[in-house]
C-alpha cells in the first residue's frame, strides 16, 4: 500500500450511526434501574451500537492482538533489559504462558501474538508481519522510513480484517517491545506539544539515571529528526516503533470494518492518537480500558476524549489492561440484554430531572 492509497482508503471511513446510538440509549432508559445508573458501561454500549450500526451489538467473540517489535533506541540505555527480552516474551506469548494469556483465558478471549519486526528468525506460532528486524536508533536518524510506517499500518488494517473474517466481533490491543515506552513518549511529546520530561516515565522500572538517559535520548531524537506535529505519519516514522505503527493500523482497521477496538494503556493510546490524527473519524472505533500509571497516559486519554473504565495503576503491557476490562463489557451487556423493563415490572419509568 502506498501513502496515497492509505489516504484514499481512510477517506471511506463513515461517521457513527446516530440512529443506532439513540436506540441503544432508549433501550437503557427503558430498563428498570436509575437512568444512567451504570455510567460508562452504558455509554460504551451506546458507542458500540453507533459503531456497528445495530441497537444490540454482539461482542462475545473477541481476541487480543499483541504486536511485538524491537526498537533501535534501546542502544541508548533507555530500558532495564536488552532487546532479547522482546523475543523471549513473544516466544512465551506463542506458548500461551504470559500474563495476558492467563487473563485472556479467564476473559474468554483469544490471544494473537504478532511479530512486527524483531531480531532473529521468525517465532513459530506468531503471525508474521515482519517489516525489518527492529527499527533504527532514532537518536541517529528516523526510526523507519515513511514507506515502512505505511506498511506497518497496512498490516494492522489487514490483521483486523482477518480477525473479522474469522468471526471476531471485538478486538483488544496489546504490545511487547523493549524500549517502546521511549518511542511512545517521543511520539506523544511531539503530537501533544508537551515537554519530553512531562511525557516520560520509568517504563518497566528505570532508575533515576536510566530515566535521565531516556529523556535525553528522546530530546536528541526530536532534535535530530525535526518531526512536524501536523504530519502524524512523519512523526510515527521518525520516532515510533513497528508495534505502534501496526497498532495505529489496528485502530484504523476497526474504523473501516466497524469493529470495536479496546485500547490498552499508554503505548496503544499513542497508537490510537496517531490513528485519529491520520483520520479523525477513526475515533469511533477506539474504546478505552484503563488509565495507565505512565505519567502521560491521562494526557493521551484526554486528547482522545476517552474515559477509562479501570483505574488500578496498571503498567504491565501485553494488552493486560484491555483484557481486564472485557468482563465489564460482559456485565454491561448482561444487563442490557437481560434486565427487565419498567413496563415488565409494573413500575413507573424514571424521567430525567433537571
């Protein structure tokens, strides 16, 4: 896919179906409970109805896409471990042994590990979307070419389409890549026009010295590459990772295919931000799960105008926060589809009080 073809494709994204949203809202209001009593659980079902175009969205078949990639900026000492850990975790994802795998089993969610570009041979059991064996060190020049960024986005779109063909009705997002809180902080700092220090946290557990190295590396990357916030694809290519670019494509694919995409934490939030900057209408497919403990996570959520369901200081990655929110979807839909109405209960309906 070329950059022009991507732009043409994104121009086909349609607005949400407000008739379906209104019908879902009316359905909630008819149930025998206080109006809006389930808060965000109600509005997220309404948003899903608007996205899918049906008053009663079916969302029981779901998968978590865990996109994995190596990041060249790790050479600058921005992480506690080296890049070999990316491969080790991807191997364990494929063996269904990691944190998100155990949580996904409890949440009745399929795990789909994806290799977007790691060092070494392909990992058996991972979907092969390899672009290169990791990105370049962005302190020396662009992390990837614009063509590679487009390719990663195209892979993300195709991942969504493949899952939809397989019968999936909802997707959660996850990632794994040593150094990817550095790439995420760099991209977010530029897109949100915020100081690097305010957007950068300790990731998987950096020391004070490690945090200083991380901030300095991001500042060098921005100085070397001169990214333009009005060119989100250019920012992604200059400072991002293959995992972030692929996740950007996943959110865009959700908008194209009218499939709900549940955002995990800070890293997938930055990917969603890139998607919405490329195609504002794509916001209809983005559903927040939790507020990560990463310093800039709330800023990203605010920029996306999304409210998290969970606040539990999660920062594990792999899609664990997104998967943790899925039982809340189940409970919301259980009430939505099964609760008795005011009419059935012989109760006078509640009316809005101003």
